[in-house]
C-alpha cells in the first residue's frame, strides 16, 4: 500500500506539473503561478474579519473551535506528567460542563507519543468521531536542520510509537535557495515514512514556517509545493518563530487548497498555528475558511487550530454564554 500511495502522489504531481518534479520543472510551475496581490489579500482578510455571525451561531462556533484545536506542549522541559495533564484537558476541556466537545488532538514530541496514547485510553481515535488523535512533531522540529536520514528516522520512531499525525517542517533554507526538487523529495519521503506496518499511515501536516518565507508569493509557492509532494495538511508555523499565523497568510493558503480541489478533486487541510489566542480571532478564521474553501472544511480532518492558549478563552466564553453572564464585546459583531 505504501508504494501504491506514493505512486499515486507522484502521478498526480506529474499530471499537474507536466514533467518530473525536479528543480527546473517545479521552478517553472511555481513561478508561473500568478503573483499575490498583497494589498488585495490583506483587504480581503480585513473584510472577512468584520463579518458578523448570528446570535444563534455563537454556541455552535465556540463548540466547533474547541473541536478543531490541537492542544500542544513542545518544550524541552516536557515530562510525562505534563503530557498526562494535557491529555486530561483534551478529553475533558471543561469538567464543569460534560457537553463541552473534546479537542481534535494533542501534539507532543515523538518520545512522548506513547505516554499520550496510554493516557487517552478509550478516548483515543478519529477526531471526526469525537475522539482525540495524537500528533507528533518530527523532522528535526523546529529548525528542520538535519539530514534526510535523521528526519526519516525521527518520523518512523513517532509513527512506530503510535502517532496518528506527523507535523513535519520543510527545509526553509532549501526552499528559499530555489532547491524545490529537494524540498519535494523530502516531503514525499517523509510521507512514505508515515506508513505503518499494517499498510495504513499517519496523516502528514507540512509546516511551512511562513514567518521565515518573507512574502505572500513564497507562502503560495510553498503551499503548492507541499501539496504536490503529498502533504495532507499545510500548516503555517511551528509556533517558535514570529510572526506565526496571520489571517492574510491563512487566507492565501486556503485559496491554494480551494484551487487544488478545483483542479484535482482532492481536499487538503489547513492549520494556522501560533498567535491565535481569543475566541473573537478564532471566529474570524472560521468565517474565512467557510467563505474561501467552503463550510465542508470546518471539520477536524480539514482544519485545525494550533493554539493551546486559545482553548482557555473559548472555554471562558462558553461558560459566560451558558450562565448568561457575558458581554457581547467578547465576540465578533452579532446580527
């Protein structure tokens, strides 16, 4: 199944590119994509940020945000106890309200995947079914500065430990130097390393680290490159670089997945990560997703928030809404 899956990815890339995914072909294709109108993109993002939601949609929006969050701990001082506490919050975000949805996933370093899996127990599974997945960062996260052999071993270890999702980082130096073929082959190889012994595979999120790409044009090109190479998700950031996720950058990435779907019929996920801290901001992202890619993207297998601190604000707003003690100023404009 692994070989067939990779062959399908390569065949799709060949069909889109019209040739082998080497530097020359990829450069011709990626630089042939129309440039981003930065002013227009930012104006569009600003306009979407002012869209209102109906009063009846407030509770739905807050619950949906919770269900799309990847709770994350990616610190050198992480311990099994800290991961177990994170898992407890993922499974029961608000112990005072059992109706609170579970989050989509917990994201940890590869050596703590087993701890997260064990702690989840029966709550582990597909987030589209209301369960919690385990994601692991890999490929020398966050820098990506390692040999391909090390990156593949990092990925394989996390998958063998039980990771459902792998968050890899692209080699930004190679991308910015125009070595597109190298970046393509690394992503494709990591995708192959996501295969399990039983023939299934972990989902692959490709982190672009948009804060280091310098331009919307580069964000668009990197998004296309990651999808061509087989990424299941494109993700803005590691959370270790500023700026991280922004609405204009996420809008640009959503436009790419929309265009890819129109071209191939395949749906690719998007994950803005870092810097999204309030319910008000998160609702703006929901509106942008619905208006750009479509409402069908508002599910865990197609959209995620990489924003652990966001969960605290969303839970506070849910409590205020449930008890009747909240201020409309806490939300985007309500019709």
